[in-house]
């Protein structure tokens, strides 16, 4: 059976801003998460589940129905672990909209991974290919984005895992510095180079520090991220609202499009708007801003 991607799901993944993690071994929390305002719920089979609970967590996936508004994503265990194939089989059989691959490197054996996913899909009546969100959380993962010229077509978005990266570097995540900025910039550049949706930022770990969360969202948006991983439902509205275009940016985009579409432009390749010179590049940026409203 030849499978294609569900373009509606791909578009929803690309547009999603809030991604709520929930441990896979607590079905009550899974149900609550899927009833939340999150754009996507990530059922975690990896770090959020103890080794002795992983089999039980996989079994809970089959109890998740299709009657939920958020996208259903599953973070599987790393490709190097014995749990990986079991996780993939369970997630695909449960109808997961996408898989989140931890410790992702763009240069890993993508052909082998493609074969494994094809095999898992063949065991089900699933009509569509399962897409991948690659979670970049190691120095090797960051550098792999520079070293590769192409990604698997299954990779539809990249995400940043700062805690594991800082552990890899021997730096407390609370003291994120230039290393984090460089990693985030590379992830943004790689996403653009491979025509992926803008990437997803790491969680903010201060559960009660909502002001710190706002600053984290603002920083991520300024670098070029358009989504954020969340670890508590009270983070969702701040993330979604913080990733919207500002009123100032919205007003600028509206002025640009109004002047660009003015018949008086008469086909000119560039026009003046106040003290700015507006050309096609600026117009494309204005359209991007409008999409964030």
C-alpha cells in the first residue's frame, strides 16, 4: 500500500504554537491534556516515564480515542534504545498524528528509520505516513544540521531541547548563555533552509514563574521560533498569546500590504513607506506577520 502524507495534519503541525507534554503512564493526565486548549499534546514515553512503567505507558496509547481537538503526538524513546520500535508500533497503531524523535541528528540513518516506519505502518490500516518532529537536544544534533544538505520528507518541524543540550555541555540550564543562542539560531536557519515550519522552543521550567515564561517566549520569538513546548497547562495561554504578532507589527504589516496593493504603485518593484523602502522581501515578511495574527 502506497501511503502519502495527510496535508491537513502537516499544516496543523506547522501552525501549532503550544505543545503540552504529558507523561504516558498517567491516563488521567492524558485525558485532561487532550481536553485542554493546547494546539498539540505530546504523550511522553521517554524521560517522563520510568523504565519499569514504559510497557504500561505504551498500552495506554490504545485507549486514546479520536475525539479530541489537539493534535496527538507521541515522544518515543531514542532510536538507539530497545524501546524505540515498541514505542513506534504502539504510537502508529494508536493513530498518532506525528512522532517526536528525541536526541535527533539530521545525519543519522534516515533510510533505516524510514524502513522501520514503513514496516510499522504496514501492520495497521493507517492511510497516511506518520510525520516526524526532530528534537534537537545535543551538540551532535545541532552540528548535524550544518553538516547535512537534506532531511527526510517525514521531518516536518524541528524542536529545541535546551536542558539536555546544557547537560551535554556541562552547563546548568538555568544559566543558558551564548551556547543556547547559537543552537537556537542554527535550528532556525536549518528550518528555513529545508523549507520547514518555524521551529518549536524548549520548555520553560519555572512552573510558577509566569513573568519568566513571558520573557522566554519573547526571546524565542525574536530568534525565529513560532512554537513552544509546555510542561503545565497554565503555560498554554501565555505561549499562544506571546507568539502572536504584536499590535505594532500587525499595524506595520497592514500598512505595507495596503500600499503594495495600491493601484498607484503601478507595478513598481519598490515603494517608500515613511522612511522605509518596501520591496518584495518586505512584503513577504508582512505576509508572515499577518499569518501570526
